[in-house]
C-alpha cells in the first residue's frame, strides 16, 4: 500500500514538475525576445529525467562530496530537497554559496542548453552537494530537455557582430557521447567543450594581454568563468595575475 501511495505521488509530482518546466521555458524564451512558444513543441516532445538522490550522513563530511561540481545538461532542472547541502559556485569571487532550505521550495537550475539557447545571456549553474554528519539528505531532481537527437542551437536573432555566436549546437545524445569519453568528476564540462573560440577567450581571461586584468577577472566572474576544470583555472588565473603584478 505504501509503495502504491508513493507511486501515485511520484507520478503526480513528475507531471506537475513537467508542466512547471514548460511554463518556465516559455518565460525564458519570451525573456529572450523569441516568444513564449518558441520551444514549446520541442519541449513537449522532449525528455524528462527524474533523479532521486540519497546522501547518507557522513562521519567526515569535509573529506568528501555528495556530488562533484557540475552543471546540468538540461534546459532546466527543478529540485526539491529535504535539507541543506546544495551549494552553487559564485564566480564573482570563486566561493561556494549554500542554498538555504526553505520548506517546500523548489529550486530551478539553469542548464547548459539554456546557456547555448541564450548565446550566454543565461549561464548554466555550477553546483555541488556537500554531506553532513547529522542526517541523511534526499533530493528529487527533475531534468527537462528537448528530444535526444534534437540539436539546441542559438537562434539567429540572438547573434550579431556585437554578440557573435558563442556555442556549437548539440543534442542530448552528443552529451551522452561526451560522457562516455570524458570523466566529468575530473572536472571536464560539456558546455566548455561547446564554446566557440574558447582558447582565445581563455587567453583574454588570463589578463596576459590586458593591463586591465582586474576587470577581466570581474568579467570572468560574471560572464564566462566556467571551465572544464574551472576551479583550477580560476586559481591559475589568479596565480598568473599575481606573477604579472609582481613581475
Ligand atoms: O541534490 C541536489 O540538491 C542536487 C542534485 C543534482 O545536482 C543533480 O541531480 O544533478
Ligand atoms: Fe545537478
């Protein structure tokens, strides 16, 4: 009986989360000037993946993570959790910020595909999950994207001389292929792989060719900032800046 009750509730939750995701995606495409129906049919025919994550209490939470840093390869993810643990990367200063636990609140993560769709106006969120030594944490993540072979591309309307195309197009299957060949726990990220002219961007961001590097650092925080091993890169950029300043 208990299982039956869970089954119904889970099914109901999945349906409602999906409807909410469709509405949010409509609001996002509208905010980009593409109209609320721009992706409607592709999202309606798209995929929903529900991940139920259980993070057991851990005697030494400082030594490990529940989930390593990553961004979601979805358009958006809707998360409901039982307690604190989720942290998001604040690229303005390279620190992790704990998401507060508001009872019953849903968190919405912008995923990689919305970053591509918006030509970088929306940034997919880098997040991780920490553990605690008091209680088990449970989260339900509902990931919403287009069909497995549907390519997400930046609309022409969002591309101009001032805002050149920043990302290659890709499908969910492309991501799965990327996953089979790369270890994301090693810090590899698909969105970085999709970036066009990433090498030249990276060079600018080091400040090596720019005397106003502190501005670059800010720009890095607000703007591009993720990297396959972005934390390492963030540190390296700082290190390079120091070397430049000292030398
Ligand atoms: O447990 C959480 O709060 C987040 C889960 C998550 O990031 C994921 O499933 O991709
Ligand atoms: Fe995630």
